[in-house]
C-alpha cells in the first residue's frame, strides 16, 4: 500500500491545469471522499503493454508498481481468451462446466497433495473472508492472529484483520496483532503469547493468517520463526492460512507459492490479484476436510465466482506463466535487481536495507520523507513505484513479471538519481 | 434461490451416463462438498444467445432463470466493449480514468438527487458489505433489521443477515428478523417492534435493509407498510438500505430501480448482478454525507472494483438497456405473462397466487413438492426456472430482459403441462 503522503491532496486542485482539474473535481463529486488518487499530479493512462503504461500523449511510464497485470498489461493470450468466452457464454457454477473442472485440477496440481479442494470467489477480500468463515466453522473457534501492519481485505471481516487500513473494525475482540517476523523479532514467541492471551479471554484461536511475503509489513522474505509459530497455532487447535494474494503465482521466483519458501504446509491458502491478470477472479484452496465441515453448515455460491469467463482468464494466465517461464524469469531479474540495489546501498547512506525474493523487493530508507521524495522523484522520471511498511519507509518493487533487464536498468538509473 | 430439493444429489451418480458421471465426480473431488449443481441430471451449456442457452448437441434451452445476463446472453455490444478494453488497458481507481467518471455521472443521473456518490465493488456481496460498513460508521450504531428469509450476500457480514443461507452467522446478536411485507402482515409494526427490542438490548439500529422485490422471501411486489417501516427506522436514527442487486437495472419494468415503485428515498442503494451483464461489477450509491463520515475513518480501495474493463462492461450494459428500451419491454412482456398466468390460475387449483412486476414474477403453488415437480418437469421440456420463498413453493420467473412474446408463449405452454 502506497503511503498516504504520496496520494493526491484534494484541497490542492488549484495547482493543476484546467482539464486535469476538471476531471479531478468531477471525480471527487461523483465518487466521494473515501477514494484516493495517486500522486500530487494524478496520472491517466490509456494503454498498457508488458511492463509499460502509456498516457494520452503516448508517453511511456515504466510500471514497477502493478502486480495485478502479472503476465503483462493487456497480454494478448489472456485478452483473447476473455474476448472469445465473453462472446460465447458467461454462466455460473450451478451448471456443469468442463473448463472449470480442468482448471480446478490444473491449479490444485500446483499445491501439496493435502490441499485438495478449491472454491472460487471474485476478489482476494472475498477469498480471505470465505477462508475465515471456513476456519471458524471447522474449528468452532473465533480467534485470529495477524501481523501488526497486515492487509487482508476490505470486507467487514477482513478489514477487521487489516490494521494497515486504519479505521473502525480493527479493534474486534477476536483479533490479536503480532509484530511481523524479521531479524530481532521472536515471532513464534509473540504468536504463543497471543494464543495464551486469547485463551485467557476465553477465545480459542481459529487461525494464524499471514501474507507469505509480508508486503504491507514492509516486504519481509525471511520470516524467521514462522514455522514454529505455525506449529504453536496447530498445537492450540487453530489453522494456518497462507495469504498468497500478493506473493502467489510465481512472483517470488522460487515456485508458484510463497509458503513453499518456508517449507510450510498451510491448511488454507487464498489467491487473488494476478490470478486472471486483471479479471476479477480469486480462490480459496483448502483441505477437503475443512470444506466438508463448512459444507455441513452452509452451501456456497458466488454469482460471478468461477464463471466461464473467470475460468478462461485464469487458465490463460496460468498457461502464460508456465509457457513464458515467468517464475524463472522473476528469479533471474529479481536476483539482478537485488545485486544492483545492494551495490547502490553500499554507496548511499539512506538505504538501510535491501531485501526480497524474485520480483517482490523492498528497499528500506531511513525516513518516510526520503521514501516519499523517491516515489515522487521517480514519477517525474516516468517510473511508477509505491512505498510500504508501517512507517512508509520501504520502496516496494513489484512490477509485472515480464519486467526485463532493460526495465531493471531504467529503474536503477532512476533510483540512483532520487535516493540520497 | 432454487430450493435445495432441485439440486443434484451427489450420492446418486449411479444414474448418470458415464461421461456425465465422470465430470460430476471430478468436480466433486476438486470443488468439494459446499458447492451445489442444479437438477437431478446436471446440465452443461456451451453457448448462450438472448434468452436461450445451448448444450453441446446444440439443443436450445429457454432461460427463465438467469437475471445476470440481463441484456441477453453474450450480448455483442457488451462482449465487444469488454474485448476492446481488455486488449488495451486494465488498471484501477488510483489512476484517473475519464470513462469511470463519465459512467459514475451517468449512473448517478438515474437516481434521486440526494444520492450523489457511487463506490465500486466487484460483487453484490461486497456492495452490501461496504454499505453496512458505511451505515454502521455513519450512525455509530450496529443493529440491522432484515426480512425473515432475506439473502444479501456471502461475506461473513452479509451471510449474517441472510437467513435464507442457513448456517452459522445468522444468529449474530446485532441482527433482527421481521416477516416480509405481504397482505396480512403489519410490516411497519414488526419493524417498530424490532427497533424496540434492539434498543432494549442496548443496540441502536444502524439500518433496515430490504431487497425491494423480496426475491428470496417469495417475490413480493406490493410491500405494504414498507414506507412506514422506513419512517420508523429513520426516526430511530437508522438508515434505509435498498438492495437493488436483483430488482435493479430495469427488471421491474417501472423504471431502473425497485425502490421507485414505493416512492421511497433510500439512504444507501446497492447494485450488482446485471450491472455488467456477467462481468463482476457492483456498486454502492449513497448520500455523500454518509460517504464523508466513512471516509473520515477509512479510505477505500477495491483492486478490481471500477477497473477500466468493469466500467466498459457496465457502460455498455446501461447503454443497451436504454437503447433497446428494455425497461418498457420488461413491463410489456411482464404484463402479458401476468395476464396469461392469472388465466392459468383460474384453471388450476394448485396455483395459490400470481404476483410480480415486469420480468420478476412469482407463481405460488400449494406445496414444495408441486413446485419441485414443476421445476423438474420444465427442465425436461428444456425450460430453466427456479423456485423461491421460505418453503420453496414459489416458481420464480426471472429471465434475461430480452425475453420476448414467443419465449413467454413457450414458457406458458410448458407451465400448462407441468402445473396440476
């Protein structure tokens, strides 16, 4: 999540030229005050291709921000699969659909064997919300443990476990927050203490849920103590939910799923953002025993979830990830970037840390002001990038997976100019 | 919602031919036990057009069930709008997008002036969930009043106000249920009693939420006492949320929105299913004051909500509704159906009631068995239709809005054969 300071300030329309000002003001009137726009001078794009976005003048921006168009903006294979299906049939999962079954089997084949059921939703929020419903029903417990600056969604239930959103709901009595795992933090001890604290309040733990790259906590690839924490949750009768909405589908360069990097066996996994390269499709992958426990209490139907078009988009996206070797590509370009970023770190005092895996990299600066200056400085150089972490001090490098070596060089050139 | 008895029974695969049985068994293994399939012998469609669906043999089924492909299955204008946009650009609401602003203004222009903000989600569940977050934040209250067999969504929060789903969550202490408004029910008195009961438990009412056609309560177009109930909720400091996910976008034949039929001024309106003719797009429409109150506590972002493609689909769908005169068409065909159904009622003792508006009509039979026999009998005649209501006794006529007079005649011919 980009820091609040890098958003457009709606009280500053005076500084914009007339056409842009008109659009921004019309937008604020119609959409209201809960929405935000990126950048002091908002941008409008009209076309995307690969890891590049283009404005109305044809100016090329390098996209180092968007993880949703994971196989590249407007990828022709995905676009054609959607176009073909939408002109043919869009129905739902109450009719049989062989393509849905083929995709479900293909997707499940990429997971450990114990994860043998998949359920389709439209968004990562819906997936995490459903996973929590399943976890709470299957365990009969209600307690949920999340990291201190987690983001898991915008439904009422998932907003309550997303302290990075701020706002009401974060103080639900069934939620406990632990510091995200990084060197110097005893993550397992913090989780054990939360379990004890929950139990002391008469609340049994239903689940520990973590984004396996800890994106909103500042991009933390090493996660020391995570395996011990999962063992503690299991011992207390709770489940481990791996949120792969951001790290999943190959971004980390080490396989399709982030939990694999930590040799973990989650009970539930949630998928989203890049799953259909921008088409709204998401999923919960789970042990069938958990789905059975849920199914005894409630049947499940999601109007658009798993529609013929959603499946066409998801299948094409997964095919492209494999056919274009994007997992290996993410590792190769990610390693190259890490090497160059560490070389830059050796030169620049303000870079406190460089860390990441594949094409999910965090560059931690000393202060939020430095990060904000870098984000805005890069935007002037037509490079789109956000910041993350509790204090908004971490530059977040998270481009489409087709980001190539020349893109990496352009990014490094920009960073060298804007980082003190 | 079709009654549980009209679903496929997964313990009866023995009766299916080998290829169908293979598909059904693979599906059950991969998707698990919370999903349901329609019909004793499930169907697979490969193509849709207008109000017709086609199986692999090219056999034509008349669709009297699906309200999502509202302007017709695979409508070429919507399909082309999606195809064009998905091949060009799919991004999100943190960049400026003139088409999003144009659509937002166009959509808001169809509402009373006091409803001046729109926020985009992907599903009706997300829209109702967000509307409840806004209502609870703006009022500082938590109580919600819904009808006894309501359906408002599948997130944790919306499932808790959806007794028609059954299952855990329906017993949340902030929810109160009232009988749906129909002749013989004093709806306003029931709502006033619920408000008093909530207040007696120390809970202030945040909202009364109703589907303005009461679809899952059995299709109740007249809603006697609804206006008085809304006044009572307002007097108690609560809001009125009109759920237009099913009745909205012209289905009732009397304008675009169901609440108009009752001369009501909702505080919040939710939209979904037909909004993008199958593309996952949904929305909350609200007074800006409520959005401001929410925005002071939380900012809002939905990854896929209001994307360029979602907006292209929604704009094309709204354009088709107007350009093809589908509101008037729904009224004309609906009136014709109501007349023929009432003639059939005069002949058949099992038809207890015929009621509806436009292309949302309920035919209430004496027993669930009769309704089930009718649904399955129609399916043998290649006519797709569901049942609804607390006791599953109401045949639900809810086709794509392009349903024409010859479709209506075919439906009536089938009904005459299957209704006792």
